[in-house]
C-alpha cells in the first residue's frame, strides 16, 4: 500500500530502524536508509531492499541538512536514530548530554523543518518518531535520554497541531525494552552503576520493568509503524503509542 511513497528512516542500519525499513520496503515504499555500519553490509541491505543510503551523522544541524538533501522529497519521515548513556547525574559527561539531546530530540526538529514543506505541498505526510517508555516514565542514571524522549513527545504534539489541516500526521511509538544492540550495550554500564551482575541487570532491571517478562521484538514495532502510515490512521495524530509489555501501565 506504499507504492509511490518515499520513506526516510533514520538510524536504520540496525535494530528497530532496520525492521521498520524492511517493513516499509515490503509494502512497496522507496526507502532511504541512514546510520553507521560496515560498508559492504550497508550495500547488501540497499540491494536487498531496493533502498538508498545517506550516512549523515545526525548529531549536528549540518549532518541533518546533508541527510535531507541526500534523501530528496520524502512522504514519510521516521525519526528513529538514537543513543543512550547510563551514568549518575554528577558524573554524566557533558558531551554525552549534548549528543544525546542532539540525536534523540533535535534531529527530529531538523528533519521536520526541512521535510514538512514538501509534505504540505502534497497534502499528505507521516512523521513518526521512536520515542520510548522513557518518554512517559523515568529511570535513574538516564538523565539525557529521558529528557530527550519526553521532549520528542512535545515536539510531536506541536507538529500534529501545526500540520493537522495539511494531511500530515505526527505520532510517537514508545517501546519498552527491545532486544537490540542499544540495549545490549548498556548492560556493562548498568552493571557498574548498580553494582550488579549481567544476569541481575537482565532480570532485575530490564525485564523487571516489563510485566510480560519478554523483550519487545523489532518487528512488532515495525507493524505498528506500518499501521500509522495507512489511510485508516488519518485521524491518529499527536499520539504516543506504547508497546512496552505493560511497563507504563503500572
Ligand atoms: P540500535 O543501536 O540498534 O540502532 C541505532 C541506529 O542509529 C543505528 O542504525 C546507528 O547506526 C544509528 N545511529 C547512531 N548514531 C547515529 C548518528 N549520530 N547519526 C545517524 N545515525 C546514528 O538502536 P535501537 O535499539 O534499534 O534504537 C532505535 C531507536 O529506538 C532509538 O531512538 C532508541 O532510543 C529507541 N528505543 C529503543 C529501545 C530498545 O529497547 N532497544 C526502547 C525504546 C526506544
């Protein structure tokens, strides 16, 4: 159902973004990939999905401008690139704060600012952002991430109101823990911050949050993303969809 639509997915060389890119391509969208990784692997992905790749670093306005220039006119923008850092506030590296806010929040402002004129002209568009359960609730030692994700929901609501009469919707998807490199890589720092073993972090920190006791799968997030692109989702805008195994129900 996405034949003739062009979709940009930021941070789509891995994890959730890659699952979303695959799902969009399977529905016929022309996909623009973004993110870092092995050159040959990325070339293989482009071939498999009939996609192109713009490898811009989205922690700066300049990188975001490069991305939007390389991507061309896009009907769907999926703001998904994100990173995490786990540390007590008094030890939190200032440059980590700056880059997490830049990538997880400010990049979505830039893609909207640069991508919205085309969507308005077309009278159709979808802006979807991967927020997080941490857009609704906090966890200790994640000041930058929690702040950025809460901010992303505010940006999304504002875009929804501004674009409501232009056929353009803006929504967030908020997963709980999804088993991807982003989650796996924060285990060592969480072990340090909380003085725990790997098993304790998995069971007593990560899955303790999710009443289902299961990690969310990237494909489950992609299925929800696809629904938000459908004609039936025209009136869904300014929303933040949880897919978190019951985490934020508590
Ligand atoms: P991941 O680490 O598997 O993938 C991150 C992607 O972003 C990769 O393609 C990477 O190359 C790209 N990227 C990293 N830095 C970048 C930069 N400076 N510029 C451009 N691209 C960059 O992560 P993931 O778990 O798939 O997370 C994707 C999104 O989902 C993030 O926004 C994350 O906050 C959010 N999220 C993840 C989880 C989870 O449990 N994994 C839960 C909730 C929300």
